[in-house]
């Protein structure tokens, strides 16, 4: 992007919108993977109740927390160019 105070050109706007679209696609895919993974891991296949029970809630909380932690760690490692330990 231009460092001066001129408004962005149409090409720069296209690039910005393209990057925003890719970011949104990435976040939707990440959310879908997280939801699918944690649901399959934590929720019984035979539904007995309409609500999640306490064990399922705890499992989902831990699963989501670990999933985000690992996703952030991988992002940091890829961003830094360092090989994993």
C-alpha cells in the first residue's frame, strides 16, 4: 500500500479485499474443523438428552482450548521460520 496520504488505488483495494476474503475463508474452515473435531470427540453418538451433559461440556471446553493453543503455536512457528522443537 502507498505510504503517503493518497487514497488506495482500485488495484490496492482489490488486493485488500482479496486478502480479507482469504482470511475469512481460513477462519471459517478453522471453525468448521474445530467444531467437527470436538463434537466427534466429546459428544456421544447416541443422543440421550437434548442438552449437552456436564462431561460433554467439560470435554468440549478442553478440546477447544487445546485446539486454539496448538493452532496458535503452529502459526507462531510458521511465522518465525523456526523448526519445531
